[in-house]
C-alpha cells in the first residue's frame, strides 16, 4: 500500500522460517564465541532506481564510490545477526555498509549517512506479499505427558549402618512420560517488496533517488498446529 511518499506494509507480514532459524542460530553462536556464516540471510530483490531530474549521482564513503544512474540497481539487504549489512551495486562497482544496531529492523532500514561517512541518508521499508499458494506438511514432535511408562529411580539403601545407592527401573504412572504429537505446518509463498530512498543529509526532504524492487517468491511458515501429546 502506498500513502503519499511512504510505503506502508500490509497488516499480514510473515518472516521466512529460514531467517527466524538463522537469527536463533546466530544468537547462539555469538554467545558461544563461534562465527556464523555472514552470507546467510541475504535478500536479492530485482529492482530499479529513479534519480532526481533523471541525473546520476555519486554515493560515496571515504573509501568507496558508486555511481547511481536511472535504471537497474542491485540492492542486497543482509538480515544477519552476525554481520547485518547493506550492499548496493550498479553492475560494475559496489558499496558495502556494515550496519549498526537498530539500523536494520524487522521491516525497516534507517541509515544516517554521517555515522558511516556516507554521502546520503538511506531510509526504506519492505513488506512480504502473500502469493496465494498455501500448502501443508505433516510431521511429529517429541513431548511429555501424563501416562504409564518406565523410569529409572535412584534409591539410597542402608543396612547395619552401611548405605549404598541402588538404581531401579520402575513401571508406573508418571506426569512426564515421553511421547509424541502430530504437527501440521502451513506454508505460503511470498514476494518481498522493497522501497528505499537516498536522501540529502543536509535536507532530508530532498531525495537524490528512490529504489523499488521485488524478490523472487520464497516459502515461509504461516501457521503451526499441534495435536494432543500421546505417551509411547
């Protein structure tokens, strides 16, 4: 949906299951001191840029310089907790910006150019558009429930002042017997639509250029339904 100059996400926004898993994986690996794959979580929208008055402009940092002209532009947001970044290329040259905390959120990007030594501010957002191709898969998952099962229990037995620990297998009702339950996972296909603007840092109402792009369809989980847990 478009409101004035702002691209407003639709109310129904689902993140890719792969990305959600990646975020968890990265959090774990960061806490454990391990590095995760910085190439994961990259989105590749195909899009075009329009520039002010149809004139090219340079997007530059202290060490990088990129000519942005009307037409095709490759913008790759990398939604990765280990190394979030934004890559912008014109087919010949590329600028890669390592993003700071808070600059890349669930569906927005806001870069203040001066914090990167960048010649423009970059703002934008995106939305995931359902393609109307829902489907389901079925699996099971482990669980625990009240039931009759076997467990090993350790007991301390003492005779004539001498004690020892014995382990016995007990067969009876427990509140946490192992079991399984059915799971239905519903998916749909989505396209992610991006809209970004390159703003004059001296006058943020002035746009050097605007970009719009859409990814190829991707599969995402939209609902997970679980049945009753049954003891083995």
